[in-house]
C-alpha cells in the first residue's frame, strides 16, 4: 500500500470517528437534559468515559494522519512523477552506497554515467580531478541514493523526527508545518473553584424567630429597677408599679432576585452550573443577613437609632495605647449592664487591626487566642468575632460592638430562600429567588456601638 493510499484510508477513518463522536455527544446531551431523565451519577460518569475514549481515538487518528502527510513529501523521488513512490518499494535502495565501488561499477568495468544531481563526476574526469561531493555543491541528494544514517543526519529529517517523537509539540526551524493539518492540542478545564466567603456569620448569634404573619409584635418586659418598700403593721400595702412592656414591631420585607441562565450554558458547560447557581443564591442570603445585622449594630433601625461612642487617641500622647484600652474597658465594665452576661465583641477588620496591637500594663496583648479553639479570638475573656468592614459600614471604618446579640437583635423570618425555575422566551432559564424577613433592634440596652480611631 502506497503512502497516498494510507493517507486516504486514514482520512476516511478520522471522518468516521468524528461523526461517531458528534453523534454520541448529541445523544448524551439529550439523555441528560431530558425532563424524564433517570440517569444516575454513575451512568453519567460512564457516558463521559465512553465519550473520552472516542475523543482520544480521534486525537490519535489525527496525529497519525498528520505524520503520514508530513512524511509523504520526504519519500518522494524528485526524478519520478508526482504521487509515485516505486523507488522506495525497492529493498536495494536503502543499502545502495554511492561511495561503494561495487555499486558504482557496471559489468564491463566502466563507471556508469549518472545524473549530475547524484553529485558524481563522469568516469573520464575522475583521474585528473578530485570528486566534488554534492554537499559541497549545495545539492540535496535524492533520497533513494542516501543511506538511512545519512537521512537522519539531514536537518529537515531530524526536525521531522523530533516533531514525531514530541507528538507535534516541538517544531524545529526548517520543518514545513501545515497549520490545516497540525497536531490537535487539547484544552483542559479543571474543576471550578470558588472564592471563599468571609467566615463568622452573625445570624446564629442573634434571636432568629420564625413568624407566621408578615406583621406582628415581639413584646419585651423591661428590667425591674426598684425593690419592695417597708410597710408598718396593718398599714396598706404599697402599690407596685405595673410592669413596663414595650412592643418590638416587625414588618416582614421581601427580598427578591432574578438570574437568567442561557440554555446553551447549561447544555455545553462541563460544570454543574445549576448547582453553582443554587450555591450563589445561598451566598446572597448569607450576605443579606450579615449586612442587615451589622447595620443594626452600628446604626439601629428606623424606630431605634443607635449612636456609636467615639473612642479616639493620639499617637503623640504618651501611653496612648493604654488610654485606648482604658476607654474600651469603661464600656465593658460600666456602660454595659452586668445583667447581660452573654457578651460578645464584634469587630470589623480595621478595628481588629487596632485591637490586635494593643497591650495592657504587663505587656500582654489585649486579644488572645481561645483556649478551646485556636481559630477563635477573645478579648477581656469574651469571644471576639471579626467581620468585613462592609458588613458594619464602609471599607476602612473601625467599628466595635459589645453586648448580648440575642437580646439586642430580633431576626423575624417568614420564609427562607425559595428558588423557582421558569422557562424564558429567549431560550434561557430564569431563576427567581425569594426571601422574606425583617431585622429589628429588640433591646437597645443590650449593646454598645463604638468607633475606634488613632490619630497622628
């Protein structure tokens, strides 16, 4: 079989394999995306493995075809008509040596007359002249007059050999490379990774209550401040004042988002895009809770306004760090009622940067690692929760909150995140996410908001 016949057969084989791959991919997509699809995860993995095997066969077939087409010009004898390689079918051509006397002498003892392209001087002139080689003349020897070792020494053959051994990745200078039949270099996409969300959610710290009605009240009994009075015998009883009750009114708000996803993305991507979108919606809910609770701690709501206490020191003052510690200690020891024993510090990253550099009179750092959890922080013996700056204000603002978050914040929710898919008119799927909740300051005495600043 000639080289050209091998190339034709290899092209036919490649076309058949590519058609089979296209058909298998189309059938697999229809089976996975169907509404009545009952394929399990194992079934999908098996389909993917079968498609991968066919893809590898196509790649190997394309590489073989590329190798045949690259080597075909090198095997062609320039003295023969195009598309023939009969000279290479002769087994004696590889062993023929132009320098061998037996190969160069005819039966009558006379040297045969060769074409000038062979690089040999006629016999009549050999006695008086040195043989000038074809390499000195700059002539490329025909391939049927060159030994195998000499072929491998030729620059363009070495380049082709390097190309074949490296599977098309190395292309030396001088190698004629046809881009239309180049090696197929596959592109691989690894598993998608997600940037992590900031930790330390505030939602588990506050009083989260499921409500049935969109509007309601959460009454709070105010703390008793007076004791009983002394009454003489047979004297009328002192009348105790009625308990002070004030209602915390909530009005459930509706948070809604819409996300459009093209059907082509769902069909063509190798990532579980619907699962990623579900995670995306859950992350939005997490941030909604974080920002709403952080805003309450810094500014309050529309009925209860929170005014932060400004704590500021100057670097030019001697012992300014101890002064800052003393001001925070005052809020911790005096300003916040000792009735609130479930205390927590909540600090933004900018505030934590200030706190983490403070020391007491004995040189000990104010912020300590928790004994039970090395990743947790404590300050004055109570937990210190660190959140993003934007969760409690703007970037760069140093906010510090102290108090009992369960008493301070009421988190009323009527429905958790609900996501529904609807088909759009532009061949897309529309995801509607609903979330209904309200965040209110329940007991303003249960928390103190502070802003920290160190001036120059």
